[in-house]
C-alpha cells in the first residue's frame, strides 16, 4: 500500500480524532468558538453536529475515491480544507483569543502533516501537476477567508442593529 493510500485512509480517522478533541476530550469547542466569534453564538450544538457529520461524509467519500482509483485529487482537496481549518480557525483563533482552541492539537499534528505529505507525494510522483495543487491550495484558503468575511459582515450588521435599538 502506498503512502498516499495510507494517508487517504488516515484522513477520515484524523477527522474523527479532531472531533473528539473538539467535543469530547477535552471538548469545549462550541464555548470557545462562541467566545472567539460572538456573532455566531446563536448556533446550536445540533448545528455543529450536522456540520461535522456532513464534513465527515465528504472526507470519507474523498478517501474512498482515492483508494479505488488512481486520481488523488479528492483526498488532496479534503486534506487542504482540513489544514486550512486548522490554520485559520484553530491556530489564528488561539493567537487572537490567547486561549486554547479545542482542535488545535490534532489540527497541527494530524491535519497539516497529512496535507503537506499528500502535496509532496502527489507532486513528486507526478500524480497531480503543480498548477492543480496551487489551485486546490488557494480554493481551500479562500473558503476559510470567505467564512471570515461573512462573519465580519454579520458582526458589522449586528453592531448596526444594536445601535438602532
């Protein structure tokens, strides 16, 4: 079994371990996230459960696609989104709040290394061209930046509404 296939299998498991860190041991992600982004404090635990179930299904389908074909684009895309989440939510959030973000440890020791290794392996083995990898990298970052933009817009809107009341 190639390293890429091992990483494809590892990615959904990394996701589950990450969710365990966020919501179980030590847990507390929702409280931390609402302190980090207070405008989102109306999101319920059910919302976060659904988001994570959907994301897990997508990551798992990406892994299966990569296991049963010679196209590794899907798993590189999935791992890029996970690594971007680790960077833009957990690492940036930890620096901004000066508090531990539940999910930062698994983001750093699982998501980022899996993503970097997939990029290196798919490029060095000529499985994905460099321009494709660059596009995937930018799209995954743009998604996180778009979420941040939406959050900032929501924050400004709610600040304006509070002033009017």
